[in-house]
C-alpha cells in the first residue's frame, strides 16, 4: 500500500468488539485478568495499552522500521536511546542538535559516565576524526535546528557500519513523508511526535523506531520500567493527526517554498537558509535524500534588534517555540529554543542573534506573506 493509505489504516483497524471505525480511547489504568496466568494481552497501562500499540504499529510502518515505541515526549524517547549505552561509551552528535538534546547530554547524561562529541556531521572527515575506541553511536539531526545543515545519510550509515556503530537519526524536521532514514541504513529513528506527526499542537509525544531486535527489546524494557510510555488520550490524538500527515506535508512543502522565495527577495533579510533554495550549499544532497524540503525556514535579519522588531509585530504568525503544526509558528532560536546553549557554543555552531526560525503552517500562503511583509516594515 502507499504511504497515505498506510497512514490512515495501519494500526487503525475497526474495533473488533463493536465495529467502531475509530478505536475507542482505553482510558483505564488496569485490566482484569481471566486467571492469574491469563490476560487478554494487557494487564497495566504503564506496560502497554491498545491505543499505544496501535500508534506504534503506524509509526513503525511509516518509517519502514520493524519496531516502534512511543513516549510522553521527544526527549523521553531520545533519553531511552542513550540508555542503550554503558558508562564509558562515546557518541558523536551533530553540532547544532536540538537544544534539549544538548542539555540532556551535556548536563545530565555525562554524570552517568557517557561521553559526547559534537561535530559538523555534514563533513564526513570530521566524523571520522572524532571516532574513538569506545564510540558506539552516531546521532544525526538532518536538517539541523535551526541552521538547516544537511547530513548525507547514505555515506554516514556506511561509515557507522564500517565501524560497527549504530546510526541514530532525529527525523522530526521532515517526518517520514519527506525522509525515511532507515532506507539509507539508519538503525534507529527518533521523533518528537509533538511536531509534524501529530501536526495539531495538542499534545507532546516521542517515538523510537528500530530495526535491530536486541535494541528494540531494550527500548521496550526502558519504556515499561521507567514508565514514560505515551498515555491513551495522547496516543489517540497523535494517531488522529497522523492520518492527514501526507496532505499536510504536501501543503507545508508548497507554502515553505513560497515563503522562502518571498523572504529571499526582501532587502532587509540578509540570508535565507532553506534546503529548497538553490543557494543552499547542500541543495543537491537534500534533493537526493528528501522527498521535499518541508516547512522549516531560518533567516537572518542581521541583529538581535532587527529580529526583535519583526517578532514583536507579527499577528498571524504565533511567537512560540515548537514547530510542525498546522499554524505558522515563529521564534528566536538564540533567546528561545537554544537559550540553554552557551553563547560561545551558539556562535561556533552558527546560531546568530539575528536569526529567526519560522515553521510555515498550512494557512493560505498569501496571509502568511502579508503578515511577514507588514512585520518587516517595522525592522
Ligand atoms: C522538539 C524537538 C525535540 C524534543 O521533543 P519534545 O517532544 O519537545 O520533547 C527533539 N528533536 C527535535 C528536532 C525537536 O524539534
């Protein structure tokens, strides 16, 4: 079946007991057993429940993986992946990872003996130079947030496997409709489902999609032992959102391109970073490994003052963190999503004070442009 059909039907079969086309929300913490050693497949909602199982089947199918586990947030999902490691193990991460991943690794997981190096993973030579005897994982975000740097998934997975490492890819920015890292050899894909997969900004959620049964078993063990599995209502909302993923992404792509070209034509905008523009240094690579360029655009207004003037005058675009929803969201990475990154690190990874990040929604694109146009007049 095609992607859109799978997004609507896999894991979403009619409820066998009533015929309901949409499965009910199993809002219960516990399940009656038929005998001490006999259940109907469920015993306690931390361990598993039907809404979670349904969503996990959908997400595994859409990413082309064999297993998926869903968590209360993207960060809980990502945290579970680092628990595959042992003290002393080393991980190479993309330089400009999501701010929360930078905080989790450098402020929390280092205290448990894990070691992390941040390198520009778009440069394979730099990744090779960062390898150590205890390197166990390469963790890539592509495109990066908010610098929109693209990493070659095919080449990186070959490097990882030549060195017996796992390749983990954060696919939040594109969703499986636009990029399927497992097809390029990734072993694990992580998501903040809060973003495009849900698409409606009404709950947080995270996913880990895997190909290796040994890793899958461990992630499931973490999910039921540490207890951060996604709750029934939130699974239901995310499953509902996923049904329209394909049409939403088509519109995000179309609107993203129009907004990127508009910004590119504005004299007050110093630079537009969008892999869909031929000016993007990795436009060709993005074209090769993505099925579209998505709705995330970063642009530079040259100074914090100019960025603040724009952000304080938008009306339709909401000044908010997060991304990937139907509504257009606009933010200032240095002050908001990446505030936990020290200024010198921000500078090193290319996050400037004049940068603005926009998650282009699926409203009428003329309305988005009119709002940006009037806000730019205040810059
Ligand atoms: C939002 C985000 C996360 C974290 O997800 P939460 O659901 O907020 O915990 C991780 N990676 C990327 C790329 C994100 O945008």
